[in-house]
């Protein structure tokens, strides 16, 4: 918790700092990459940097954490930091990097706010930073220990032993440890990072959900080709689609991620849209593999039946469960899916018991709509869990 002397200072300056955080984080990243160009080349997502998503996510997380320290001083800070820590662990972030971030972030803070950053203000916000950083480092140390690796040493060489087009824009890659050891254990819903050596020499990293259940001798990821839509196409997804073949070897991290299927026998809702199907498909696969008998409702939304990755596999897994049903929603269902509904997801025809536990993955507007519908039907907010692909901009507050 914040010290007594820092609380009034942070409370008084939070509005000004929050209003300037966009400028502060933009300047921070410029300073960081000027001093350490390898971080942009080999660690940070260049696409998110170019689009500003990473800057907004950092600003939002700092402001949210500071607000939590003021509003709920006795709350555990890792409640809001768990997702960030899992992402950091999947990248192999180490504790010494927090000192580098601190140096450039506070230089940017002082430059943007100028004389407003008195020694008292600097000390108070220094305390906020190290409370956040130390909490993250503690969570990340635990995650590394649970994965059985030393700090930052998360990478293993994985051979591509299978490649399959799951839709025109979705590629399934089956991976097996190149050293002959067993695959790492994981929980349904988790992801791995893939580090790709691109033609310009950079080693860009992206996260991909594991799209099949644990307990097998191989891992599977499903990669959506990212079309820019006015911006450059996704450089890693394009490289994986166009260049990677069976027999190639990739750098793959240990599995991480805090959206995981909890044990129990209560009713479940697995809702996905587009490539958001991947983590919930692993959950569905796990339920079928373990002979689960709990009630399961599956919702999936997509543009067309052809765009629906793993469509037949998802249907087969639903059919394998004794008490499961599926609701499909396509913008253009056509004749290929007469059982599907046209348009966006509508919960009106879906059974929603108040004891439901829900897992959502897809575009933020989709998840916001489904979550809102579930809350209106009496589902508890803490029972609705979600996964965001890319920087979490905090658009579904309270939905973890």
C-alpha cells in the first residue's frame, strides 16, 4: 500500500498525470527504443507500437493501478496485474528490465510535466511505480517457478510436424519438442509465445492460444493471418502463413495465461467470435477428452461458415459431450449452415442459468455485448471471464 505521505500527493496529482499519460508513454517509448533499439526489434510488438495500442495500454494500466492504491488501499495489487504478468512471463521479461523502464519512464514524466514534478511528487510516483513493478516481479517469479524455468528462460525449440488450413485465413500448426522431450504441461485456455526470425533480421514475438487440449505428445496453435485494413499486414502471421513448413523449427515459450478452465460440474458457457475460438476450443476439447458431463453451451459468431476456423471440429466436440449444445451466428450464413442464425449474437434463445460460468474470447465489442447480456440475465460479474488478443485496454472492467 502507499505510504501515508504519498497518498495525498498521488491523489492530488493523479488527474494531471492521467491526463498527460498519453504524451508521457509516447515519449517514454521513444526514449527507451533510442537507448535500446534491440527491444523494439526483438521484444516489443512493432505493430502495436505503430498503432499506439501499447502506449494506451501502458497508460491505462498505470492510471488504473494508481487509482486502486487510492480507492482500495488494502486490496492485493496482483488482482489487476495477473494478466500483465502472464504476458511478461511469456516474453521472458526479467527483473532487471524494470530498472531500465523506470529510468526512461520517469525521464519522460519529468520532461512532459516540467516544474510540476517537484521532489515530493517524484517520490510519490516513484513509490507507485515500484509497488506496481515489485508486485509484477513477484507474480512473474511464481509463474517461472511453476513452469519449471529460471527467470526469463522460457524458450524451447519446437519442430513443426503438422500444418493445416483451418479456414482461408487460419493456419493450424502442430508442434513437437525438437529435443525429444515431452511437451510442457498447460491448462486449457493458455497460450504460448512464438519468436519468429523475420527477413529484416528482427525476432518478433507474438502470442497464440493453444487450440487443442493438454495431455498429448504435441501442441497445436492456430494462427490468423492479420490483414492490415489500411495499416500494414501482420508481419509475423504473414511470415508463418507463407514461410513456415513441416520440418521447420520455431522458438516457442512455455505456456502462460490466466484465462483457464476451472474444475467443477456447474453449467458452462463458451462464447467466441472469429479467431477467439482457439482458447475455448481447447477447453471444449478438454471437456470431451475427460468425459465431462456438466451442461455446456457453446456460442460462436463469424462472418461466414467458410471463415469459421475449426468449424467441423467444434461441432464434433459438442456432439461428443452428453449435455452440450451449440448456437452459431454468421453475418452471412448462406446455404452452408441452415442451423445458424443471421446477424450478431443474441442471447434471447439461449438458456442462461444464474449459476453459469462463462468464458469469452473475441473482439472487444462482441465480448462487451455478451457480457452485458449475461449480467442482465442474472449471471454474476465474477463468473464471466475473458481473453483479449493484444494489449488489454481495459474495455471490460470487472470481467476477469
